[in-house]
């Protein structure tokens, strides 16, 4: 494309990502990847979120970052040709989001204990999954994760999405700086600001995943995530608005899984009110997995459609479906224009079911402690 002439304007069609999550295994397995692309081709989906660095610190494809090889983060390669994969997605008109788990990093914590979160006794602290975390104050940890983000941008991803960009929520932990709210907020916002500065030359969008209750809480929820501070550093905030994650409900809705539309809609409206930002600055994660906190009900066509309707009604910048097992169907998803859905909510001749290995982002573990 040539340069615009003086006075010439260029019209850009609005694009709002409607994504499903694929683990590094799901993205790397040809059968599972093609099943996902088939589902995207038959529904309103137009984007994928792919694990680049997982919850356990593994990087999905070959990297030139020496530290990754040193700590063992290259032992689980699942995507052989990342640029070829991204090119294929772009040819199909699919927006590619790189998910990078930041401070939850067992490999880096064990390899560099001086950068790890510790207990009061000096041992490396591990969460309920037995995974070590890195210290959000450690600039070396910042640099490593931003290096991964820059490489993902160079490889062609359209957006960098940081997850677990927070402090662990356990009590009595030891960091390299005092664990005060002011310091926590400065560390998380500082990391995002540093990432934005490094990523500017690559013309990618930047987003951050946050807990749903961060929208409702005035403090940093004890993890360094304060809504207004985060909003200043990223293009999009992606709150995890899974009804099952709202252990204590929200005002007027103590039983959130029975009101998925209200949970999503009212949370996004609260985010608008608190930040003064338009709804288009928010893109929520929606629940596409069975409830774990309020009786175990399935989240099927009605629940998924209700959440999508809420996000679209308020004008959010699209939405993303999360299922840790990567199991999705067309149920609850609008069809591509011109395509009819069968009576079961699927496209004719194909229910679009995808099933992959699990991912350790365990919402059931994290949500209950963050409901204050």
C-alpha cells in the first residue's frame, strides 16, 4: 500500500475480535487446529488466542531467547512453524492473539530462585497447583517476558495479551520490595508500561487479563490490579467475567451462574463508569466450561449466547471464549452470514466440536480468594 496523498482519507472497516482459546497443544495439533478453523469458518468467530508462554512457563515454539533454553522452556515444542501458522491464519482473515503468562512461571522460579516469590522461611513459594511464581518487582523477569512478547510481535501476532500479570493472592509472601498496595500497583503498571514502550515499533495491540472482581473493587484486590491504573497502559482490558468465578455474586445477583447475561453486562457497565472509557476498550473472557462453584451446571447454548449478547449489547471490543480443555461447539454462536444452524445449534453436517489437552489456568483455584 502506498502513502496517502495530502487530503486523502482511508476508510477502515471496524473489526471486533470474537475469539476462542487454543492451548499450545491445540494450536500445534493439525487435526485439532483444523477443527477450530472449521468452526471459525462456520460461525461468527474471527480470532484465536494461542498460548505462546503457558502457565508452567513453556514456550510453544523455537525461540532465540537464550534464557528460555537455559531454564528448560523449550522442552515442550508443539508449534513447529509459528510464522507459517500465523500466515495461514491471516490468509483466512483470522486475528491472532498471543497469550503470554507472565509472573506464574515455575521454570524460571526454580532456575533463578533469586527471582522467585518466597515464603517467610525463605523457601520458594508454590501455589495450589505446586507451581512457583516469579517476583513482579524483578526487572529481569520483566525483560524476559517482554522479550517473548517482542518475538511474538515479530512473528506476526496481531495482539499481545498478558495473563497472570499480577501478584499471587496468598498471604505472608516475601518479595524483593515491601508488599504494599502502592508498590504492587506500581510494579504491575510499570511492567505493562515497559512492555508497551518495547512493542511500539511492531504495530501490535496490547491487552491484559484481569479478574472480574477487579472491576468491582476499589483497591488492587491484593494483587496489584487496580482498574484505572491498568487502563492507562493497555489498548484493551480483558476481564474474566465467568459467572462461576464470581463466588460472592455481584449486587442484586448472589447466584451468578443463573444470570450470565447480567454478570457480563453489569460488569462491563461498571468498568465504563469507573474508568470513563468507552466499552470498546474492554474485551471480556466468557465462560464456555461447566460451572464448578454453584452446582456444576453445564454452560451450553443459552448461557454462551447470553454472555455474547451482553458483550455485544454494551459495545465491547468483541469477546473471547475460554475452555481450559479447548472443547467448543457451535452452540450459542451466531452463524456466519448466509449459513444456517441446525436445531442443535451447530452448522449443517458438523457440530464443530474441538477437544484438546488441558491448560492449567485453573479458575476454580483462583476465584474464591479474590471475591473480596
